[in-house]
C-alpha cells in the first residue's frame, strides 16, 4: 500500500498526454502540454454542459441496459430512449468523457457490476455481423465466450454519403467494424484536413481513442451508403482493453526480441501488441498470394525462408504495389498479424529499416532473374 494518495484521474491524464506526444512528436513538449490539456479541459466543460442539458446518449443503438446498477456511470442522468436519430447530416450528439474510465486494464474490480450490453439480432443480422468480424484483428485473440459477448453487444449503424462517423478531436464513443461501404480518413495537417487513406468495404476503426483515452485521431467520413457495426466504449473497455493486457503479457518478451522493432520505444512496441492478432497456419498453407507476375513462367521458386522474429508482407505496404511473392507455411506456424492502417500508423519509425531490407530482396531477385524492376518504387 502506498502512503501517498494519487488523485483519481491523474494516471489517465498523464497517459493520454504521453500517448499524444508519442503519436505526434511535437517539437515543444510544454507548448504541446498546454494545448493538450486545454483540449481536455474544454471537453470536460462540454461534458458538463451536455449533462446539464440532459442530452440523449450517443448514436443509434448505444444504450446501456436499463437494469444497470453502476453508480457512477456518466450516462446515468441522461435520458435513455428518445426517438432514434437517423439524420443524415452526419453529426450526432456523442458521449463526451475525456479520461472518464480508468485506463488500467488489469483493474478488474467492477467487472461483475458492469451491465452487459445486449442488442438482440435476427439470424440474418448475426450472420452478416459474424462475416464482417471474421478478420478483425482486435477480436482474434479473444476467447470464444468473450467474442460472443462482443457480438451480442454490437449494434447496426446505417450511414449515408458524407456522413461523419468520427470527428478528429472528439471523445471516443464507439468502435466500428465495417460491413460495407467506402470511408475516407482525414487528418488535420497545418490547419487543413488531408485525406490520408480510406477503408474499402472492410476493416475497423475508432479503437485508438477507446484504448488510450485520447481524442479521436482522425475524421472518418462515409463516401457512399454504408453499413457498420458499433461496439460501445464500456464493452470495448471491458473485453478488448482487458484482453490487451493479457496479450501484452503473452507477447511482450517475443516483441522485445524482434530486430525490426528494436528502434521503437517500449510504449510504441506495446501499442503494436495492442493491435496485433495471432493466426495459426497449417503446413504448406498459403499465407500471402502473389498478385503480380514476378517470374517469366508459372513455376514458383523459393527465394527465402523466414523464421521466428522475422517479418514478411511489408513490401506491398511500403511500396504500395501488389504482392510481389507468395508466402507458405513450412510446418505448423503461428504469425502475429498487424493490419495496414495500424502498420502505417505505428511502423512509420521502422520504415528506414524496412526499406533497407527491401534492397536486399532486390539483390536476391537480381541474382535469380536478372531484374529488379518489379520491386522498384
Ligand atoms: P480513433 O479512435 O482515434 C479515428 O478515431 C480512427 O481513425 C482511429 O481511432 C483509427 O482507428 C483510424 N492515424 C490515426 N488514426 C487513424 C489513421 C491514422 N488511419 C485510420 N485511423 N493515420 C493514417 C494511416 C493510414 C496516420 C495519419 C498521420
């Protein structure tokens, strides 16, 4: 037991600031701290104003079971069900609560008192949901029981073109899995909103603010009619964030000895663990399929063999080109997988090392086929 009492919320505040510093690498930490905490304060004030106005909770479907007996839920004063907000203007009133939940994922105390969120679904909805969630990495390391709790809690969100699902700077309300639709990703750069990528009918977004109690890092806008599945913040926290603590314990030692990741800070390596999924492959199973002709005929030639601690699959991501080689499992194998958006976000600092290694692939190919054109960026 500690003799010094740590004020409630201090840890989360500092953690939020640290994560933002690591993500944005500001030149002046003090100036950045002033901006960051001003934003936190503004959000707190906004939250209080919203509470006063007794505004309704987040978007369609995000309702906690009314049997909730959790005493300090922020939402408790808020009126639960009014008519559903299905406006197409793109802005919904959202739950505002910077650093409301404790971040410590090991802190299990209130697990039993947390209400379990269940959104009933038809068989057809459940099937579509299961399909959409099949490749979501954050779900890959969940136990079956936890996974089905996640599915129970998810709710369908239909979106219209130009609808903002998430606005950068807001507080996180939900995590989203894409069932269909194309979504642009915008990030503020020097005061302007820049499109940095898109999701095309698959993937998920909105995990960062929920995992690290930080403001939304990007704006996500639907470009066409789309369908999403949302998972509320409380359930995400209870199941995914807690599972991440387990993942950290499982993969910490392994990640420490992956040479590529040596140049990252410990906290950055841990963020990689947070978004990793694990996948097992059988002997000879194809893990990556070559999508362009790298050879004159159709015979496949083994060009390299990777083992524990090495990586593959980055080439197409770094060069933005189709897959240049196929990869097969040799024996029973297990890979840790990172998705493309997280790859770009988290492995930026490793780009130089990866590019250096890519020039080695070129040497290998030149030795085999006498050309490296396919690998040129
Ligand atoms: P969030 O909860 O912060 C916005 O809400 C979401 O956009 C975020 O979680 C991610 O799921 C998703 N940088 C930050 N967030 C991103 C990015 C991104 N891409 C998708 N999201 N970058 C683009 C990487 C292709 C880096 C931009 C500098």
